C-alpha cells in the first residue's frame, strides 16, 4: 500500500509498506493492504512501517490518519 507521513514542516515518509502501525487515541492501530476505510485521531507515539521485513520508526506528537483504497495518509504534528 502507499503511505505518506507529513508534518506541517516536511514529509517524513513517502513510499510503500506491507504494514503500518499508528498510535490511535483509543489504542494502537495496525493497517494492512485492503484495510477498511478509516479516519482516526492519533496521540503522541511511534509510527512503525514494515516493508519486506525492514522496519522504520517515526515519532509523532499527534495528528490524524486516513485510510482509503490502499492509501494511508498520516497528518502528524
């Protein structure tokens, strides 16, 4: 799936992922290909991206995630 993580200042990540985990305000959210459409607020924590068994981590202070048609957009602060 296509993933973008953006802050007001810059783009932190733009590329593909097999799995993305985000810190939702009600708990951690794991997102795989063909995930149902979703919009959720995010709390301070770590976004994890897994691609081909390689993991990348990004710290965020909060924000919003939108999932639609195998595209994940994280608007982070």
